[in-house]
């Protein structure tokens, strides 16, 4: 197993032969050459991500300003708490991705990580735009810092935050794998579960601007999930010893813990009090997400009976599908993603 070594910035003795390039432990020159890439999927990923460019203010939140004060108490409570959690997730992602990139020696993959970092900044801006528009500054700050008063939310933040901190404290191969899996859980389970709540608001005719902001963010997160899945798949080829029996068991346990916490969180913030959702629907959907993520790494099924999208949650993927044309009735124009089509979410 290769030693985890931080990549040099200036390395005139680096390998110029693309076949010698490695995800980690390579002898990189750090030269960005778009004509010579070892990993063929990077070119498609890069162009997709670049075509995804958007800014939060493109979306009109006028109706949300009217809807927000009239959300029933359980909806408004869930809106605030889930948005607070999403703000944290994107913020910690922005801070942590450069730490991961320091050890990736495939320069074309670092290009992707840099784009992802930028997009996480856009997502944080988007949440701020939503809050600045629909509520006053005091309410805004209360939502941003709910984890200071909500022990359950602090526990959620602590789980992912400490996994990232562990890598900061000890840069080992084991902790590197753990931080990649933590990222994968964050992108592929936590975000997707959180987005589902907003899509439910949309199908109930509420907060259409927030829903559209989330659809843009969801489109980006599709690419982020694809990126980290591919990094992990390439590592399985290049560093097979890293995926020994003990570590594969660790991966299963991490995903299972992520699923358990997300179900517990969903029961806490949504429960059975919101129109169109209940605890059983949440539990089934989150286990389905856990299965998708585990299976996409080639490890099979984690939860028997949850291999396909639950019938009761089919509407989630329909809302998340960025190729579906929606009409912004405030501006009477198509809000389909004209810059690019969306990735097919088969992850």
C-alpha cells in the first residue's frame, strides 16, 4: 500500500508519461494538460461541471416571501432546520476539499475538485440568498446557528465534522479513505435526503423559488457524487490493499451509520406532521439511498428489500430531474437548464 504523501507544487522531475499518473502517490508535475488525461471520465465531468454554471440570484423568490410566513408550524420548523444543516454541509465541504486535493496526484482530478469547491461556495451563497430574502436578519442568524441551541443538529454536524477533523490531525491512508467515504455519504445521502423535503414543498405548491434553487444545487451535487464515486473506484484498482476486508467492513459501517443518523434526523425534523411525508416514507427512501451508494462502489446490497426507489417516493427523482422543463410564472420564461443537460443519476 502506498504511503500517503502530500503532492509537491513545483516538481520539475515529475513524470510526463500519462500512463504513470496515479490518484495518490504519483510523481506529478502539476501541469494541467487537457489533451492528455489518464482518466477518460474526467473530460466529460469537467465539461458538465463547467456548463452547470449559475448564480443564485437568477431565481425569483417573490412567491417564497409570501409563502414563508404562512407555512404551517411543522413545515417552517423543518424548512429552518434542514436549511441550517445544508448550510453547514456546504460550508464544511468548501473548507475540506482543498485538504483532500493536497494528496491527489492526478492533476486532472484536482481540476475537478477545484470546480467542486467553487460550486460549494455558490451553494452557500444560494442558502444565504434564500434566507436574506424570506426572513429578517435576526431570524436569518437564528437559522444559521441553530446547532448552538439544537443538540440534535449539533450531533449531526459533529459526526461529519469530526471525521474531517480526524484527517486533519493524522494524515494516514486509513483516515484518507474515511474522509473520502464521509464525503461520499455527505454528497450522496445527506444532501439527497435534505433536498427531498424541499421537493415535497414544491409538489404541495409552496416555496417555488426555494425548490428551484435546490434543483440547481442538486444538479451540481450529482456531479460531485459522480466525482467521488469515480475517485473511490479508481483507488480500488490502484490501491487494492486499501480495500481489504476490514476496510470494506468499515465502509459498510460508515454508510450504515450515515443512514441511521439521517433516518433519526428525518423523524425528528419531519416526522408524521408534514403533508405528503411520513416516517416510513423517509426511512424507506434513505435506506434506498444507502443501497445505491454502497452498490455503486461494487459492494452489493446493504439493505435487503430496498434495492429500487420506493413507489411512494418516485416523485423525488421527477423533481430532481433537471431536464424537465418548468415555467417561471413570474417571468414567463423557461427555467430548464439551457447551459447543459443533467447527468443521469444512476449512482
